[in-house]
């Protein structure tokens, strides 16, 4: 039960906090879901979609830390629009914003973190997931490959792989600041803010499971590892004849996707330290990644007090989106050569990280709810109307953060075929036909294809090696 604060000044503090939060809610309202994929993406008008995302940024600011999501979306959309230098510019800025946000948390005071937690995830600046950060370097490597700047591509792939290697450590450092802030607040108001007791309440766990039964019903990858990033790095180093790196990376990727026949033979070539022919790899970004939807859990009132009008939390859950097509079929003038197979299920990648971080998402939601509930209780003791207003504010400000980088794919698929004599391939899937021509001087090539929905115009480019 919420107990009385230790001094009369805390009632004034509660009132002040109430109006501060109310102002913040009004200013920040509408940003919980972030930029959505536009109709331009759905039909494959990538340039217009990229320009629209870039227009959301503050162009007068050298580093627009408040608008990471539009920067991320513009970054890969300009890649699909074949504006590679602009894509790199956006992705470079996104990487700097990620670094800025991380340093802001790690170097900030405990008091700053408490103030951040008093709000909710939905009304503060979007912070990148580990998957986001890894994909930034992955997309940068593709831009550089397409531009023929292979030394720079190597740097970005090394960074992406290193991010994955250090991911648990990075996350532990960032979430450590949250735990420190909650523990400090718990010491100050031990009876008012018993977050751990609320989190561990089995009734709350049952309520979450009832509302989100699919939270744990998926096959996880190793924590924070994206098989596509690992595979792309391994493939690049294989083509570059860096067999030691290629072997290590392709072995790891094959361990995550043992059913993929292309990955198996790529791994075997790296192991043998020999590419036995001239090849074309087709990489296919298929569909759109999961989005988040909100659901609410009204915490049983006895957890906090018998005298509170409202106590609840809002949490996100993942909602899957469909593939654009089943696969891509590859042909030359003589007929069918092969078709793409899944090398990375991004639903699984994103859900693996989401599941790993979910207890901390719940903790933040409960912490914010308990602070607002204590404020509601204190205001209600002073004035019933103020208490009711605080309850209305709490209901209105209880919202989940449903923002995601919505223009990345649902799956990455890959196929490998021998280089055709005329250096031409036909890629077909559903209503789509792509005639790709490879440079006559290329020993190997990667054809990179993006189709977000069944009705999207494909984007593709040829990387010549």
C-alpha cells in the first residue's frame, strides 16, 4: 500500500511533477508509433519514401538526435532508390545518433535516468535497438560494395560483426543505469515504489501472458546475432579470398541456418580455401519486418493501494507482416538455375532481442506507473478533484512505445548460381520479372534485390567483383 510521504513538501512536489508530466505528454503526444511505412514503399516508390522520411528530420541541426527513426528509414530507402551517397550520409548520421544516445545514458546522472523513467518510453526520443545498430553498419557495407569501395565495406562489416560480439556487454551497461536509478528511488521511497515486488507478482505475470500469449512461442537465435549480417560478412571475405575470416563467419551462420544449402556449400568452400567456379549470389530482401502494437494491463489495485482510482501499464507486442513473395527464381537463357532460400528470418532476429529485453520494458512501465500512482494518491489526499485529474492524466499518459524501423525486411534469402556465359540472368517471382546484367569483367557478382510487398516495384542492383 502507498504510504504517506515523509514531509508536506512532497505534496507540492507531486503537484509540480504532475503538471510537468502533463506538459510533456501534450508536447510529446503522437510520437508513440513513429514514422510508418508510407504508401510509396508499398508500391516501390523508394525515392519518394526516402525523401518523405528525410523531410521529418531537422535539416538545421548537424545531428538530429530526436529523429533517429526517420534517419534510419531514409538510410535504407535511399539504398533501394540507388542514391548510395545519400544513403551513406543518412546511415552515418544514424550511427552518430546511436553513439550520442548511448553516451547520454552512460555519462548521465542517476537523477537524469529517474526523470527519464518517470515518463514512459513512448514520449522520449527513440533509441536504437542492437538490431538497428547492427543493420546500420550492414547497410553501409552494401552501399560501399555497390560503389566499389571494398576497403570501406570491409570496415563496416567488421564493425557490424563487432557490434554483435559486444552486444550483451553494451546492453548490460545501458540497462545497468536503469537498475541503478530504480534501486536509488526504491531506497528513497521503499514503501511507495516497490517495483521489484510488483514485477515479481505472479498475478501480473499471468495478466501479461493472457494478453500476449505469443511472447515466448518462437524459435530464438543466439542473443543479438543476425545471421544475415554474419553471412554477408562471411560471403564478402570469401569473395575477397580472406578465407580465415570467411570460414569463421560462415561456420557461425551455417550453425544458425543448417537447412540452407547455399550457406552450407559457401561454408565448405571457405573451409577448403577455394572457390571452385565463378558465381553469382542473389540476395533477396523479402517483405516487411514486424511492427509493434499496444496492449494494456490494469494492475490489480491491491498491489498498490485500496484508495487509487487507476493503475495500469501499457506494453508493446509484436505483430508479424507477410512476405512479398515466396522466393525468387533464377534463370538464364537455357532455363531454370535455382531459387532463393532463407538465410535470416528477421522476425526471429527482432523477436529474440525483444524477448531478451522485455523484462526491462515491463520494469520501466511498472516504475513509471507506480510513480504516477503515488502522485495520484498524494494529490487525492490534498484534493479529490486533483486526485481524479491525476488519475485521468495517468490513464492518458499510459502508452506503449510502438516505434520500430519499419522499412527493413521480414526475411533475407539467398541463391547462388554459376556465372552465365552471357552475364545475364532473369529473376522471377509472382508478377515481377528482373533482367539483370553483370559486368563482363566481373569474376563474381552479387545481385541485391528488394521487394517489400507483393505489389511493390522491385529494386535491384548488381555488385561486381
